[in-house]
């Protein structure tokens, strides 16, 4: 009996030791690093931006480690829908259609959409003037959804907003519909080439998308996100990345 008790004690000690030494759970997170200032790459190829800092801080709070993957936006959403990834953060607007195939965290930023035109354009002053125009947006985005709703529009999809804005600067399209924070970042860097017209429309909010079966991860992310919001971290993050 003493021998059995001794063995059980050893097993318990070993289990506790292994538990204490266990690594945090690894979570596969996907992004599309073409959405500066939310996600992009620096000169060394490292992921940087508002979303990257936010997700890394959430992981720290939630006790998880992140394995990052960088793929095109539409591929990121498709992979997340099939739970190829655990989570996705890439300035993703929370929509009812997306909720059908994935979970979302609580919103972390109000976004909205805006129309951007070439600096020389004078006949487009907002969304109502895009009828029968050539309008661009990034594949898989809410900007694409809105562009395709416009009567008579010739819609041109691009793999990234960077390419769409470049085409606009070269007068290859009449307008781009983009998330307001993303558009403002590009306009600030290229004020002599493009400008925003009209006001911000719709009530888009960004959220972290999560594999639809992983409610536990959703709970962890929301808990960490609330703590960061309450502490003022998101305000500081906005001052750093969103000018």
C-alpha cells in the first residue's frame, strides 16, 4: 500500500510539473498584410500595424501563442470559414453574411466606407455620383459589396487596396470604395494624387474573426479585448497607427 501511495504521489508530482511547464496554446492567426496602417510588412518582412499589435497583446493577455500566416484577404476569409485557421484579423468588417460561417469578437473599431477619387476629378462628389462609373475595391471586402450594388457600375476588383489606389492615381478607374481608416492612410501619404469625397457611409465595425466551432477562443479573445479597452490600450494604439 505504501508503495502504491508513493507511486501515485510521483505521478501527481510529474503531472503538476508537466502542467507548469506546458507551453501556452498555439493559435493559427491569418492576416492580409496589405491594409496599412492595420497590417503590412516592414523592410525586414515583419508583420506590423494596429491589428498586429492588438492581436499580439490579446494573445499575451489570453495566455496563447500565435502562429501568423499572411495570405490574400479573400483566401483568409475562405480559410477561416473552413476552420483552416483559428482566427483572422485584417480590418475585417462584421457582417451578417460573414456571421453565417464564422464567429466574431466584440467590435474593436468603428470603420465605415468612403469614396476616393483622383485629385483632378470634379464630377464625383460622393456615392450618388458613381452610377455608370468604373469603380474599384479589394476582392472580398465590404467595399466590393457596395461597389457591386451601384446601378450601371463597371466594377474592377484588385488583390489589394494598394493596387486599386495606384490605378486610381493613374486614372485607370473613376473611384475606389474603401474602409475609411485605410483610405485616410493612403490619402495622407499621397495628398497630391487622390482625395476623399462625400462622407463616411454605412456603420462597419471591425472584429476578429474566429473559427465557428471555437467558442472557447472567442471567449478568451473577448475577455482580453475588454481588459485592453478598459485600460486605454486601444486608444494608445490608435494614436500610434491611425493618424
